[in-house]
C-alpha cells in the first residue's frame, strides 16, 4: 500500500498552460491558434455561456415563475411538545430555546410556537408568534403566553423618521 508522501500524478496528466501569441516557435504565434479571419478569430466573439449561434437561447425561451419577496418574514418553528424538557414554572424565551438547541439557525426573523405534541408543565412562553392550538395547549397546562414584538422601535425614533412628511411648507411672505 502506498503512503501519502509517495503519491504521484499519473503520467501525462499534467498539461502545460497554453501560452498564445508568443512567437512562431511556440506553435501558437501569429494568429494565436484562432485560424485566419472570421467571427471566431475576432475579439469579443459570442462565446458566452448559453449562446446558441444567434438563436434565442434556452434560458430566454423558457417561462419564468416564482417570486421571493425581499420583505418576507421567516420564523424558526418550535412545537409545544418540545417545551416539555423545561422545568415547571420556567420562563421559556429565545435564549432558553437556543441553549436547549431547539432553535439553531440565525437567519430567521423570529420564533413561532406550534401546537404539535402535549404539554403538562406550567410555563411562561415568550415568542414572536403562536398558533391557536399552541396558545390553547400552554394555557390549558396553566402556563402563560407572552407575544413579543418582532422589532422594538423607540417612539422618538419613529417620530424623527416621519417628521415633516406630509406637511406643506408655509407660503413665503411677499415684500
């Protein structure tokens, strides 16, 4: 059996880079391997991916479909049955869910609790959204549902952002 330090590339598997336009002796001088005249000899010839000789290319002939909204909101999903691992009376928030490895990804905008499974412990659950069955299951177990806003804005920052918008300027005094 060969060791890693004894490995070699197979014979003739390494090719020298083609150095075009380096004189007649190189074999690729004068026309640099492009032949004489014609569209393919010119710079800027149509060699891009998907070019079909002037025919409308496949990626333009096929219909386009689908749309992904740039403003979409995605939620990390946690089922009520998964909350059974927390101690009775505990407060379950985003930090607790991350420590318990129930929420792992970082690219979601919020956390949604769904109603699959059974809950027998009294918990205070803080999340961004709850399904109706999840809300019912938590309250049935004696727990509390706290809905957290997705983004908390300070009232003064909202006032600054909209200051002066929609207000007509006062007419200039004529002298």
